[in-house]
């Protein structure tokens, strides 16, 4: 099975009310689905203390790491109240 054929599930959890949202797809589809989150996080990376965002990660681990960093970059107080995780579906 090729890397591009693996199906992943990205789980977004909001800490305040413990809501979970799931997005399923290949790495390319997930990058496309979360492109706005990555783009907005990248637009704030110039601020002091913010992290650089890679909008085209090569692995699912890198995607989740960049989504966490992007949501932190856009938070007003540095804590977005959102976390991301992933599972391999097939």
C-alpha cells in the first residue's frame, strides 16, 4: 500500500466543552480540508513567540503538529482551547 492510499482520521477536540470533530481522508485531502486553518496560522507566524507553519506537510504527524501550532498562533491569549490528534483508518 502506497503512502498516498492510507486513510487517516484527524480528530479536533475543543477543551472547553469537550466537543470532538472528525475529518477522514488521505493526507492530501486532509491538507486541503485544513488549508484555511494552516493559512491563517501562517499569517500570524511573524508575531513574537509564534511558530512557523508548513502549509504542505509530508506526514500526518507533521500535519497535526502544524494544526496545533496554527491554532495557537491565532489565539488571542496563546491558548486556543483546541487540540488535534490522528488515527490510521486503513
